[in-house]
């Protein structure tokens, strides 16, 4: 894939790693230090949508202890973090977890509640990365729309994004 892209002259840097789902396999990879990373030992992981696993903080502690830099995928999409507001996410933030917004959330692609929480996270300068799902044409159209929103512009101009060349 990398070769195809460079031969076609498209200016795009491609790295393949993983978005780890928080399960026993992920925990085992942490213990064994066999996680796929990108950049400077960044590890992208996601949590279950409806129920927060009790070992999240412990796993994050373990990750950072081993020199990994954990990134939580789409923090705006977890029901249990939306409810009490920022409090419960704050714990992860204080432990050094970076947050990756799914930009599709900005156009209400998932739900109005997710969209609202995404706006709040941007407002509080809590977003460090921007990413997206891209499963089919519908995602592409929403993505095109999302990167034109004022919220996305605000995020790009904030200087907080670690991958600020995503749509440059
Ligand atoms: Fe995900």
C-alpha cells in the first residue's frame, strides 16, 4: 500500500498499527509488551460502548510504566463518560492518556449526544488527535462535511492537535 501511494504521487504518510479493543487480549499484549505502536510508541485503544471495564486505570498505569503512550479512541462516544460529564474522563487525562476525536462525531454521525460531548471536549482543549472511521462512501461524505465545520476549524487552529496535517 505504501509503495502504491508513493508511486501515485499522493502526498500521504501511511503507517499501519491497530485500534485495540479493551479486552483480555489487549491486557495480555500490555503484559507481554507486544503491542503494535505508531510514531513514538503511541498505542490507540478503545473501550466498550456501554460499560466501563473496572481495570481501565490499572491498564493505563501499566502502559505508561512500560513507556507506551496511550491514546483513547473517540472519548466522546462512551455512554458512561457522557453522563457525569468530564469527571470520569479527567482521571484518564491526568494519567497522561491522549484523546482522539472521531471527526464524524462533529456532524452528529453517531448521535446528537455524542456531537454535543465532542463540542465540549474541543472547548476544553482536551482533544489531542483527530481521526475517523472510513468504512464506505457514507463515511467519506460525512468526513468531508465534518472537516468544514467551525468546530473542526477551531480544533485545527487550537495548536493542540498532534496530527494537525491530517486534512492540510
Ligand atoms: Fe473505534
